[in-house]
């Protein structure tokens, strides 16, 4: 498989956990990038850290690596290869997939180690 290019987003992100019947603040939908996932047990919201919302729990200081796409659905192993490379370095991730591409969030204090590990595996890393 050809190695991909990943773009490092400049913003810090926060991952919030909300109850499944929670209201999503209107400000979330005005952000340049946000992700919302809902299950029967919870709602997860990823937003720029500059925006504060009420949540039952939150994890701050995440950075985003975007796999530059679009990626076709026939392409396999992309997220597995990136996450495996980072797992080998003991770097925790929060992964998000969209129709077009994948996003891998890593804690800000592990970003340098993450990009170094990915470069060793011939991934191109650029600033967004």
C-alpha cells in the first residue's frame, strides 16, 4: 500500500461525553470542524478547545492528524496501519472516520513522537 500524507491541524481539540438525551449547544454547529457521535449510551462531541460546553466528562489537549483524501471505500488498512504505528510507540488515539477520510487525534504532548513514528514508516506529514 502506498503511504499517505497526513496533515496536522493547528487547533487543539476537546473530546466531550454527554448523556444520550443531552441537547447539543448551537455553538457547536458554528465551529469550522466538529464531530458528533451518538449511541444508546452516550453522545461524544469533538470540538475546538476554544469552545467550552457543558458535558459530564471531557478530555482536553488533543491534536488532529487528517489523512488527506478523499479515500475510496475500496482502500483498506489505512486506519489500521496508522493506528498500529502509533500503538507500537504506546501513543493513544481517538479515531474518527468520515465518508471521505480518517482523522486521528493524539494528545498534544505526544504529537512530536507520533509524527516522528509515522515519518519512520514513510508517511508524509504536513501542516494544515
